[in-house]
């Protein structure tokens, strides 16, 4: 399991004497329990968790300083007195809450780093006599979901029977159901490739929208493609496991085709349309012949294989 979003690690012998402390630390940073979180519902309470870990096997370690410059202006401070001795096998943990009342407030927070990319990076830095370590978590501000206006059939009360569906949150933790889906038909995901194993399908669902598994940042186009790929995968499984095909019927194929395009605005619109289909019947009872198995979130995340690769492409002009 990945420990935070690592941004820098280095050590340097500073000639500090003494034998009481071994001076070896690691750190973890999470936002709402994840290295990267996309927010699209407001208002929301965002929780930042910091963990300072003594990783020396036999001796305590001494922290001289700990800081998060991005959150300091919001009232964050290290709650332990410094210098701090952390015993063998122990850690120092703290949490910090931020209330975001609207999408605009989230964007204002994200703009604090001087970049108008809608992402806020909170970096926790710890210093000890032999060096320092940094770890970070990213909060991405997405526009709030706006439900579409009522359709004609809703106005006239003549809509077809509701479709049984499950969303990405269901499939990312129900390995048995996802395995059945992959075994029925390989899942074509345009330029991202073909999903033919459970591990690859989980990689699409668990992969970071902002980072590749080697820590390299995704371009806005590659992020948009991954987010659409998730909804295409889920719509595929809803169709072939539950018989709940999209309406219109060609929406799923249109989504697959868009995964090879570079119109980010169009990709985002298709993602929203498919997500609406995928959540439509998530409260309905599954068909009697479908056994999804128990949820296994920890194991599912541990075997997820993010096979996606950088495309080297960017959004087409006017397609942001």
C-alpha cells in the first residue's frame, strides 16, 4: 500500500553526536484517508492526517521540527512540543479539519500555491539531526454535480422500469463481481488499452487520477481519460452482469471512442453522462442469480495494477 504521495526524501550527515537517538523517521500524509482526493460535493469537511514514524528498529529518534506551510495560514500547527523523542515502533499522529462551504472556497484554497489548477497540495515536513523527510496529500476541487432537469417521461410519469446498477465504489471493493464481469468479456478502454484481468480492472478503479504509480504526474488529458475509463468500465459491468445497458444504447460505445480522443470538455461530459447511468439503480436489489461476494477493500487495493501509461498528449485547444 502506498504511503502518502512522496515528494522528496533525502538525508545528510550533519555531524550530530550522541548515542541516545538513532534519528530515522518516515512520514505519512492523508486527506480524507487517501493520498489524493477529488471533491465534488459541497459543503464538506476535509480532514488532513499527519503521521511521524520512528522507523529505526532499536532506538528512539528525535524530531527537531515539523511543519506544513500550506496549512499554517489556516491555523495548523504541530501539536507536540519540539524537540520530540519518538520511541521505537511508535508514531506521533495528529489531524486537522478544514470546512469548505462551496466549490469557490475549494478553488480559493487550491489557488494558495499560485497555480490555477484546482489542486491543493498539503506537504508535511519533518527535520531531525541527520536529515529530513517530506510527504504530501493532494485535494482536487471538482465542480459540484448538477442533476439534469426532469425528462419528458418524468414529467408525464411514463419512464421505463429503473435499471439495476452499481457504481464504481461497489465494484472497487467487490472482487467477485468484478471478476465475473472481466471473465464475460474483456473491457475495451480505447487508448488506455484492454482490461482482461481482475488486477487491471482494479487498477482503473483504484489508480490515482493525478499520479501514475511511479509518482509521475498525469496531464489533464490523461486524468480526464482515466476518470472516463472508470465510468466506461462500470457501465460495461452493469450491462453484462445485470443487463442494464445505457440509454441511449450507444452511450457506452461513445464513451469508449472518446478515450482515444483529446477533447477534454467532451470527455468530461461523457463521464458525467455515464456516471448518471451508473448511479441510477444502485439502491435496487441485485438480480437473484448474481452473487457479488463480500466487500474486500484492503485486498482489492493491494492487488490493483494501474497499467496505464503516459500518453504524451494534452487537451486540444478549446477542449479544456
